[in-house]
């Protein structure tokens, strides 16, 4: 594991008294969903906080599935488990994270101008046992949310100390093994938390995944998130062999099995090393928060999603990304008091700089480079100023008025590629985004009930290579550069109520317009225009605590996603891979006695695979189970049964061109055969855990 000198320098810089912590919600009261209503706290019907208690008994196949605790979000995988997951929310195929902005302890997770795709959000470095909370917002209504937060945002925070240190050993089918050791120690007023994770897995695939990952976290803190500081160092690295999505017809013909692969050497390696610092101070008159961070990141990803279109040697390519990300954010909130109707006035700034030393697309064979399609060096900087005023006009009316201005600039320099050397240059764009939230209530109707109206503008940035493009790096044909910023506009109305004791329910009706579905296609090295789109939908979320230690959550989300103009080839307006219906229900029980556990059911509705919706995916339900027993206060065993009923369905389905080896050898491939591309759900999988606490 390497550690660059500038990281050590940054640690000493952060340790100095430079105010640090992520930009908070203006309201200093924690937005929580554990046994209490959000009435009087929240600014919308679609925001909240997931706590460690809610995650404790949640069966997880992969670390990023903690994000499925966000109502309506779906997390899947179409490749190896070292690659970023596939995410879906509010009628968006978020691909690997575009249009949902995620931060961990103030550090951005999404990567802009990434080798594989804009907004690439790899959460495989998460250690779920350390997650203290996930604060989420949907829509474009909060001033502190900027680039990529079109569907919403998630802010993950790790615990500052543990009640008990522990060692957790997990073993399971398909050579699954995992060791997590974590503990915390008090040094006077300081808390020192450390954790180490070592894990591996082959998966059910005919071609063993050989996933290996190492993870280290070290955190020094004092106080709380509103009054205190924290310094955090993290190091993560992983390598794996992938079974990519494959043509469904290859399984049907028997050329490969259900868990077979077309390519033997797909997969990759990645690392993420980071240092971050937070400091916050709250008084009767105001609150200040800020944070600084630096991230050293790299990825080498090998894949052949089209199989053997270009010959029996295969279509494998490598996407490589090496970068340093640094930045910070700071804000101050003034509590103006009763004379100003208890207005909270916030002003803040945000800065992010990506220094991408090399980002490229290369043709490869068995992970050996055979040619360069494109290779660039990119410098990208994003700066934002934000303001928000939150006012309690009467005991039943409050408002939040926000304004932010973003400025994004990028410089791309072509380093390689036969048809790529004319690309590159400078691009910049800015946007001013107004935000408005109005809350009526709480009223004594169905318990404490509030009504919300939200409206706002937002955006996502495009890949810098698309914004400075002149030629197609594949063949040298002329292309038109795309905007660096794509505007979004959204609104929603909603309500929050407590119909019965222990039951909190929220309902939101929303709509979103996006100027362009432009996406940088990392597999081809080009930006593909998709046109403007419009989405709308409804979400119903419920949180119920029927008895001590019991939690029931149930969510239902429906949406419709359409392009404003029909596809000229098939006349369709459906947005491909936009899931129209999702539902989930979870039950967990833990009253501190001997037995504990949880069960979760998740439904994915059928979605269009292409614009005409002639071809659709297959809808399905899936169930995961967790059961545990405490042998003593310091020793417990658990069993996770993932895909409890061994459902034969697909984690993801696409429609596209690909060829198998036999089709190429038979001369029937041509330029590729359009068809259904699938990545199956993993079969029923058992994992046993043993935890010793001390």
C-alpha cells in the first residue's frame, strides 16, 4: 500500500485549527426517523436520516446496499463486486452514481470526468458496521446540494466511538470470508477509533471472482458533529475478476451456463486513500462548520461488454483513472432570534479540485494493452457560494429560501490516441440555482401532520472530454462538444403524518425536468446525446415501531420517465432502464435479548430496455433474511440467508449489441447482434458470522 508524501503533509495541515465539517442542514436539530415524527424539523416529505440502529439487522450482500435504506433506492451489480454498483432512484438509471451525490464525512464519493462514467460512485470501501447515520435528501431543493444531486443526495457519517470493541468473522458459500476488527479508546477528551477489514469472495460464478480487499480506518475525534472535531484517515484497495453481463441467448443455447462468462480476464483493481478533517462550533447566536479533504484514487478496469464483435480475440478494453481530489467547504449560520422570527441565515462556500494525471481508454487482450483509443490529462475545478434563510413566520408556517451559484471549469489535454490528438482545450460554465421550501403545520390531523411544497433548480456536470471534443476518438469523425453543465428543474408537494402511535408516514408527489440525458460512454470514449427528459412520480414511505425493539419500514415508489422528443429510429419516448415501480418492506427485531434479526422483501417492476418499450425486463420479488443469537453479552452468532427463496431473476437487464465467441467463429455476428444482456441474481447464499465484543 503506498502513501504519498502530500497526504502526510495534508494531515498536519488539517490538524491545525482550520474549521472543518460538512455543510450541515441549517436546522441544528437532527432529522431522525427513529420513533419520532419529523414534523417541525424537516423541510420536505422526502428527507430523513437512517441510523445505525436501522442498519444493524439489515442483511447485506454488498456494502453499498446500505443505500437501499434510502426509500425508493435500488442497488444492483452487473459486473464484479470490486466495481461500483448500479443505482436506481426516481425513474433514473443512475448508472454507477450519476445524478445522486454521495459524501462520506464531507468527502465526495462521486468522481467527475471518470474513465468509466460521469459521477462514478464506488462505495465498496464502506464498512457498514461503522456507519453512524445516512442523511438523505431527494430533489434539488437544498442550497448545500450542487453537482450531480439531481435525484438527491446522501451524506454518510461514521461513528466517532464504539460502545464496545469487537472482532467479527464471517464465512459463507463460494469461498466468502471476512474479518472486521474495530475498537475505540478514550485519551482524555479524545476518542480514537480504529478498524481493519480484510475480505474475499469467489461468488457463484463459473469463473471465480477472486475478490480481495483490504480496508483501514483511523479516526481521532472530540465532541459531537455540532461541537467538536474529527480527523480521519482511510485506506482501501481491491482487485477482482469479473463476470460481466452477457447475451441471454448464450445461456439459452448452452454456450455458457447461467453463471458463465464470455471473457476470462475481465475485472480490475482500485484504491482509495484519503485524509479528512472536520471542526464545528455551535453557540446560542450561531453555528460554524467546515471540512478539508484530500483523496488519492485510481482504477484499472478491464471489460468486454460487447463480447467478440471485433473478432475471436475479444473486445476487451481497459479504462484507467489516476487522480488526486482535494477541497473543502465551510459555512456559518446566524440565529437571528425572535425579533427576526427565529430566522436562521446561512452562508457558505464549497471548493473541489480534481487533478486527473491520466485518464484513458485502451484496447487490451488478456489485460495487456494493444492500443490507445484516447488518453488525457484533466484539471477540473468546481466552486460554489450558497445562501439560505429559514424563517418561522407563524407557529404553523415556515419557509426556507435558498440560492447557490456554481462555477465549473475544466482543462483537458490530449496525451494519446490516433484520432484523439485534436481533442482537448478549456471549458467553463456557471449556474445560479434558486431553491424554495414552504411548510404548513404541524396540525393536529392524523397525529402531528405537516404539508410541504418544494421547488428548485439544480444541475449535473458533463465529462470534460465531451465538453472539449472535436473528433470521435474511435474513427476521427467530427463531433459537437456538449455543455459542461446540464440544467435540471424540479418540484414536489408532500405531507408527513403520524396516523397511529409509533407510525410515521410520508407521501410525496414530484416532477423533474432535465435539459439533456447526455452521458459519457466510457466503453467507447465518446459522449452520447440522449435528449431532454421529463419525469414525475409518487413515493409513500412508512416507519413503524409497533413494540419495543421492533421496526417495520415499508416503501412504495412509482415513476414515469419519458424523453420530450421521440427516438427517430423507433419513435419511442421511454427512458431505458428507468424502473417505474419499486417496493420494499422490512421487519427487524432486537429488544436486547438473546434473539435478534430481520427480514427484507424488495420488488423491482418491469422496465423498458429501449425507447419503444417493445422489450422489457422481468419484474421480481427478492427476500433476504438475518437471524442472530447472543450466547453471552459479549459473544453472538448470526446467519444471513441472501435470496432466501433462490429466485431466478436478473440483477440487471439491458438491450444492446454483442456477440459470443461461437457466433463470431460461425460468421453470424456481423456488426453485433442486438438482444437482451443480463447479469443474474446471485443464488441463495448462506453466510455465518461470529462476533466477540470486549
